[in-house]
C-alpha cells in the first residue's frame, strides 16, 4: 500500500479553539447497544488520552437508561441520554437534528459513528448540517497531538491504497468507522462516570410506523457472526444457496454472498460482503464458489481462518485462503454438512 495525504478545506475557516472532547454516537437497536459503538468508545478512550480530554457517549432512544452504565463500563466518561417515545425507532432526520443540536451545544472536537446502515445515513446528515468534513468507512484512526488533528485513514481506489484524511479548519472532525476494526475494552462495571439525562425537545418530526425490513432477514447478523458461510456465483443457482445456508445453520453461523450473487437477485443486498457491501470479521470464513476479486476481499477484515471451495485451482481466493478445497461446492457442501452433523 502507498500512503497519500489529502488536506482540504470544506468552507471558510471557523474558530476551532472552542471545540474539545470526543463524542461517540452510541447506537442501539431494540435496547441493545451495537458492538461497533463499544468498539468506538474503546478507541475514543485512547485518542482522548493523547488529547488529554474526555469521551462522551450520546445515547438516543426510548427506555434505554440501563445502557448508560454499560457505556461507562466500556470506557465512556460521560453519557448524554435523551429518552423519548419518538426516539424509539431510528430516523436519520430526527436523530440528525438532535445530534446537530447537541454538537452545537457541547462542541466536541471529534465525533465518531459506526459505519452501520443507520450510522451511514446519520453521519452525512450531521456533517452537512454543520458544514464540516466527514470521512466515511475509516479503518485506522490516529492523533496528531500537536495540531489536535484526527488522522482518518480509509481504503481508497478499490482498496489499492490507503488515504489519510484530515479535517484541518473545521470542527467537529467526523468519521464513520467500520465494525470490527477496533476491539472494545474489557468492561469494568465499577467504573464511575457522569450520566446526564437531557431535557426532551419538541420533535421536529414524528415517527409514524416502522415497516419491517424485508431485506434484513438474517437470523444471525453478519457483523456479529463468528462463522460465515459465503456464496459466490459458482454456487450455480438461487436454489443451491440452501446448501450454504444449511452449512451455516449446522455451524451456528451466518450466510454471506458476493456481489455477483446479489446482482443476480439470488440473495438480498444486506448479505453482500465486500467493498460495496459489508465488512465482516468472523473467526472462520468459508467461501463457496467465490473467485476472490479484490472488491470482495476488501470486505474481509482480520479473519483468523479462511476456507475456500472453488473448482478452479488458480482462483485468486486461494491466495488469501488458509485452507483450500479444489472441487464443486455443490458436491462438497453436502459432504461437509453430513460430516459436521
Ligand atoms: P465470479 O467472478 O463469477 O466467480 C465464480 C467463481 O466460482 C469462480 O472462481 C469459479 O471458478 C468458481 N466456480 C464455478 N463453479 C463452481 C462450482 N461448481 N464449485 C466451486 N466453485 C465454482 N464483489 C463483491 O463480492 N463484493 C463487493 O462489495 C463488490 N464491490 C464491487 C465494487 C466495484 C466498484 C466493482 C467494480 C466490483 C465490485 N464487486 C464486488 C464485484 C467483483 O469485482 C467480482 O465481480 C465479484 O466479487 C465476483 O463474484 P463471484 O466470485 O461470486 O463470481
């Protein structure tokens, strides 16, 4: 990888000296914190130490006060909680307006948000309202102590090089960060922190109805799975995907796919892994009939064991695989399932 540095202004200079501290958006769904938020609290803690400042988790939702202690256990110094029925379900406009108001009031120098589907729609809403920069999908975060700059590194040009981006003249410096890039701290429930329950403003919009996301019918989410069985075009047909699903089920894992399979309409986009899909970091990744294109590999972060099944011994996937089986996945999958059962 080559390193390049972009430095750019977004709009006219602002007085950045008033900004201090790190905000982490504590994303929760159905009263459970997303692991990426805990990972970000841990990372924010080490960045805050370098800047000699504190970490504030921002928790929005309804009936969520029990999560504040968890955020403190994972490293937050302070939790700002806004609890209202109209915050029960995520809505980027409503959440965005609340976040913008809090950032204007508290003036954090850094805001970190998980690159989940919610985070990816929330972050640009905030950054465009505040007219500050946003670096999406960061994989490395560092601090330039002297300048109090966040060095935000992310893959660029199809993962062929790493770009380090700084937001020099505006605040806050905002990043979304892919799940599983950082490790959460060991929780310490004896840690003390400040929990600040915020007054509830009149909502600018109200949430009317949540329509079930039919695209997201995974039983085990790809982000949390320890084992992922992933299918590529080599599986042959939509019907054959059941073979990979069966293997995922016997292993207690999740089902993923390459873009070709998604583009063929065999599986929903929510299961696509890669540059334009999800980044995953299971312990074991079993690639069935996947060629191993660079855009697919870009979605595999820090995986302990990759197993590839491919009919072509020269398929690029074997360059990254720890174990390889050269053969027809439609024959090998039933054998594996039988053996494991
Ligand atoms: P193929 O390339 O068609 O490969 C099929 C493989 O299956 C071959 O290696 C073949 O040998 C093997 N095979 C065939 N039959 C069998 C069998 N019976 N048993 C076992 N093996 C068999 N791709 C992604 O996956 N994720 C992304 O996020 C993504 N983003 C992209 C973004 C951009 C900007 C671009 C340009 C491309 C992107 N792609 C992405 C597409 C990527 O370049 C590849 O085209 C895609 O990953 C190929 O999918 P595949 O390996 O399933 O299919």
